[in-house]
């Protein structure tokens, strides 16, 4: 399976991936994350049943992280985010394919394993490639959940995108039909 639970052995790789300038440049929190801060985050997330960190494996090699937060099994909802090992995947010429596979696998994991009925996430409005990928996979923008926040002293629009289980089925059927044509 391309997604496995993060373990202590992955913690420094997660920090390195998250601190990559390209990843930080598209994040709401852009500051460099020092080791002690990351260790505190790991201890907190490891003890919280509403948060899950998964490692994305590309051809068996750790290549990214997927975070699930605010998991509410009763409500059937979870928020997600992700980042990749930009340097490692670019070196192998595999960044775009990995990015698409990670999105597909994270969606499958949330609906099929976590059994959520609603998957949502935040993206900076200027991050058009990620918003386009989310739309391609069937996410829709939810204007009532979008907001403005300060990022490095500048007000930025944050777009909330969401997919429900019904939207996932409809999107999957559309892709299957298009593949047959």
C-alpha cells in the first residue's frame, strides 16, 4: 500500500520535506521548522486520535507525507494536507506522477479506510496547480469555508475544497466513462 502510518523513523524526513523552500512557499505557515518545534509537533500529533500522519511510498521509498486532522468519526469528516519529497522525486524525474498518485491514494485512504463521508482541505488561492489538481480529482470549492489570513505580512485568500463520498462516486464514474471512450 502506498500510504503507511508514520513512525519515529520518519520524523526527520517529514521535517526535511516540510522545510523545503518550494513546500514552505505554498504553505500557510511558511517559517522554517526547527528540530525542537517539530519534535513537539510529533509528540502532540502522536497522542491525538483525531490526527493521523501517513507516509506516502513511491515504489517502496518514502516520498511524502499526508496529514489528516480534526478527524470526527461521528460527523464523518476529516481535513487533509500533504507535501512531497521535492528534491528526491525531482532527482528521479517522478515529481508529477507522485503528486497525482499521492492525491489519489489519500482520497482512497480517507474514504475507504477512515470511512469518512467528507474530506476537506485548505489551499492558498495563489497555489493554482494544487487547486487545479483538486478539481481534477472531484473536489469543489466551498466559499462559506474560505477565508483570508496573513501569510508573511500579506493578506492571502485561503480556499477550502471538499469532496463528499457521493461526489467521489460521481467523479469516479465520470473518469471510468471517459477512460472507455
